[in-house]
């Protein structure tokens, strides 16, 4: 028998990676997750915003940040502006308001291209995984650990795992595209 547990686990990792990557792509509504990857230069190191402030979604177009230390507000503002996410930052007495402007048709098309690019990166990762497993199966057959019938049966099983993963990836991308189009 051939052990596909590593392939299944790595496929899940690719799915989680794509899901995380797509969560930071803006879809027109205020989502705190978009700030997860913004790094702030503060206290002599790079930190995430959630390590420095409370993040509160006020409404569909606004997120409020309330830093625990008011002195880092300027650093957070600078990091958000330089992150190139297309967000507006407005200081207020307790912190910052992050305003999500309406997406233009052109900006939506750019985001959809990014979604497709991330989907393709995930698919390439799965192809690389598939090729490694196939090589391992062929090597076992050459050594005599399995017969030719087993080799092709395992190939079909491997392809089924990859196909299921690709369908999940496509589903993530399609849902994100629909979010962006709305």
C-alpha cells in the first residue's frame, strides 16, 4: 500500500494558504482580516496591528483602531498607507479610523486578477506535490515494492486527491470573485 497522508496534509496546507491569501484581498466591505499582514515598525521591531491595537469594525465601510499606546498611532498610520491597500486613514482622539472607499470597476478587475494569480500559484503547488508523489510511486515500482497494476491504481487515487483539492481551491476563488463583483 502507498501512504497518501503526507499528500493529503500538504494539500490541506495549500488550501489554507489560498484561503488566507484571499481573505486579505479587499471586497468592498470593511474586513479586519485585511490588516493582518500589515507590518508596523514600532518599538524597534516589526509587529502586526493586532499586536498594537484593538480592531473594531464600525460599519460596512469603516474599521476603528484603538492603539494601546497612543504613541504608535503615527507608525500604524504610516504602515497602512505604505501597505498600498487603497484604504484611507483618518486620525481621531482615541486612535485611527480606516475608511474603505467604494471600489471602482478598474480596481475590482485588478483584485480579480490577483485572485486568479493566487489560485494559479496554489495549483502550481499542487502540481509539484503530485509530481513528487508520482515519482515516489514510480521509484517503488522500479525497486519491486509494487506491481504495475498497483502503480496505476495509486496514480488514480493520487489524482483523485489532487482533483478534490483543486475543486476546493476553485471554489474559494469563485466565492472571492463574487464578493469583489458585488
